[in-house]
C-alpha cells in the first residue's frame, strides 16, 4: 500500500471515528481503542491515531476556526461533514507537508461517499476558502497555474 493510500485510509478512519465520537459521547481514548481493536494495527494506524486525537482535542478550536468560512454555526453542520471538516482543517493548519489540494480532494471524496447529496460542494467551498487563508503561499501558486 502506497503512502498516499495509507493516508487516505487513515483519513477515512478518522472521519468515521470522529462521527462515532460525536454520536456516542465516549471519550476520544475509548473511541480510539475501539477502532484499533476493530481494525487492528495497520500501516495507517499511526496517522489515524494522530489525526483523530488531535482533531478531538481541538474540536472547539477547529469549530471557531471554521466559523471564519461557514455560513452557519458548526453545530448545524451534519455530523459526517463536521467530522470531515475537523480532519481537513486540522491537516490544513498543522500538516503543511500534505499539499492543500490533496487535503481538499480527499475531503470532497469522503463527502461524496458518506455525506449528504450536495455536501461535497459545501466541503469544497469551505476548504477552498480555508486553504487560501491558512496556506497563502501555497495557494498563491494555484492562481498562476490556472
């Protein structure tokens, strides 16, 4: 499995775990332990664990950050799409080694597969605005490329 496939799988698990965490109210550690027990130790476990715990720990902070680009409070966003936004905003903010286009594309694909009918369009729009602000140097290049 390539590094990009490992990270894609880790993002999917992160989205699923964040969704479960929202619905069950279990502690992040309990959700993480359950996911690792269910899915076993795999190559994506390390990145999944890192993303999930960081997103769960920073959920309120990520909600406030997202508020800069949302048209409604984060609490009104579908839980699946909220989980995708948490994971993606965390990567945009803290994982500059991951190109912003990869973050956005992965989020859009997750939203198409698991979110509401037009959720992927909303996710794309929010993350595009977020990337322009959080990664100004990187996104400046896209304007020259287009």
